[in-house]
C-alpha cells in the first residue's frame, strides 16, 4: 500500500481504531508553501514504507476542525507520528528534510539508527 490516505473528522476515529500500523499524519493548508513541499514528500514516504506496517496520511486542517483541535494544531505543517499503541510518539511543527520524517517514523517502528546498530 503506497498510497497517501486522506483523513477527515468523519473518517479518523474508525480508521485509528481499526489500524494496527504506525501512522504518520501531515496536517496541512492549501495556502501554505512549506505544506505543499511536505505534501510532495508524502508519496515518497508511502513508497519507502510500502512493505511495512506504516500508513502515511494527510489532514487538511481547515476542513477538519475537530481533528485540528484534538491535535492542538496551531501552525502548519504539523507532522504527527502515532504508534501501534495509538499514542502520539512525536510531533514536529514546520518543514523538515525528508530524512527527518524517515527518522521520526523509523523511531516509532522500532528501527534502530546508526548508534543502535553499533551498540545494539
């Protein structure tokens, strides 16, 4: 599954209850240039994690006010990683390099980085 999922106020609760995956959510705005850059990363992230239990999703913050309130969206882009236990593992405001998002997701998936390979 290498598609990017569009979540909304209406679809989020059912989705999160039923998924057994790590979930990366990008809260964005259509008028935000950094958001547009991050949106272009999402298909690449989905492809990168296509063989793992990771869902890449996006939420238009303006069209999903309940979700925006739940995740305390004050600025976009806001990236949130939710673990398999349904708890927020990490959240970052602003645009990172794509490698920054991979590190966020890898940490939630339990993939070790450089140091865990050395000391692991």
